């Protein structure tokens, strides 16, 4: 009897947890959900070049490669760049693979366009969150608003 009660309690807890997950669409944009999207297939590297390291000396991030999901890449119609004055469409995901100088990825810095504004975050391949999507991204936005940015993307200006 005791075990039966315990069993049903666990079942009820599990069911209510599942329900919460279903009802909270924000979870689709959690740090770990973003990492899943970052690890997914279907990205194209900036200027179709998966090999060259961009120096990253203009910002705080380090040497990097830049990749775009399909929605984002399709918007780069100005010689591989976003046309000036245009916003990237909702669903665009930009991933900056930041390297440690030894061909290993140190972390991902990413921007995801949702409801007309960017979601910002930084996460390591081992799931360590360096800058959560839930934090106020004002430091990111502040610096990314610099001269030459296109919809807050700065690589288009430097490279
Ligand atoms: C002090 C300035 C500065 C801050 C703060 C900063 N960035 Fe950047 N970021 C840059 C610059 C400059 C580049 C591109 C060139 C480079 O790295 O040299 C860049 C590139 C990127 C890129 C590639 C797309 C692009 O804009 O070129 C992503 C993604 C990115 N940063 C995410 C972030 C996130 C997330 C934060 C906040 C947690 C952040 N950045 C904070 C300066 C900054």
C-alpha cells in the first residue's frame, strides 16, 4: 500500500511537470534549447568560408568563425552581408564560434531574432552558461550599437 501511494505520487508529480513544460513556450528559448539549436545542422559560414578564422581583435570575444542558420543566411543579400537599413527576420540565428587559439571552441556567442529583437547569450560546448539569455543584454547591445553595425551585427563592418 505504502509503495502504491508513493508510485501514484511520483506519477502525479511527473504529469504536472510535463504540463508545465508544455505550457511554458519560453523554454524553447532557454540557454540549453539554444545550445541544441547551435549544435543542429543547416548552418552556413559567413561568406561561405568555413575555414578562415576572423581575428576578433575589435571586440572582447577572441578569434572566431561566424555562421548563420538558413533564415539568417538568406537575408544576406548584399554581397554576403545584410543590406544596410534592413532588419534580420525572426528566426535568424547567428553563432559566433569563439576559439581558444588552439583550434578548440572556447564558447559560443549567439544572437537569435525573436519577435523583432535579438536574444543574446554565451554558452560553452559543455553546457556551462557564460551569459544567460535571461540576463539583461545591455552590455552586449551597448557595444554592438557601434559605428557600422547592421541590425546590431558588427562583423559586416569589420570583415
Ligand atoms: C565591448 C564590445 C562588445 C561587447 C560588450 C560584446 N560584443 Fe559581441 N562583438 C563585438 C565585436 C566588435 C564583434 C565582431 C568583431 C570582433 O569580434 O572583432 C562582435 C561579434 C559578436 C557576434 C557575431 C555577430 C556580430 O555582431 O558580428 C555575436 C553573436 C556576439 N558578438 C555576441 C555578443 C554577446 C551575446 C554579448 C554579450 C554577452 C556581446 N557580444 C558583447 C563587440 C562586443
